C-alpha cells in the first residue's frame, strides 16, 4: 500500500520558519524520482510550491523562491521543505505528492502526480 505522511506543520508568526517532512512508504516508494510540495488555502485552488527529482534538481514557484528550499533523500524515500521568512499568505494545507515520471515543465502541476499525502497545516500570523 502506497502511503505519504507529512509532518512539521504548525503555527508561526510572520518572518518565522518551519520545516516540513514527508515520508513515503509502500511498494516502489524507493523508485519515486519525482516528489513535490503543493498547498491549498481556503477558497483557493491547489498550487505547486516546490518539486525535486531524483538528481536533486529543484523547481520553485515564484512566490517562494529565495524563501523555501526543497530537498530529497532517496535512501529514506523522504522529502523536506525548509520554509523561512514566512508570510501570512503562506498559510495553507501543505501536501506531499509523488510519481514515477513527471516531465520537467510539469513539475508543479498537481495532475501529474498520482500519490498524495493527507496534508499538514501551516498557519502564519501577522
């Protein structure tokens, strides 16, 4: 059974930092070269935040460039998101996603990912 479990969410003040983690388990989890973080705020569509492939190549949404850093541990089948200089507009449910093949131009497109976690809430207060 495929499973993605996120952790690390919480409530912080603007300017603060958080580190999200996602652990993948199940059949072929070790083979998921493409993993990403998405987020969804109330009343808004889900948006791609950052993605990483098996070679460590990262893709970021413009809104988080310079503030967020994604990293991937292929041995542990884990994905991380270091978030700093957080803003109230970063408040959302953050989801981890994974798939075996995601073309480079589609790394932040949610419909390209088959496997999803349940999410972890991030709340940033002003």
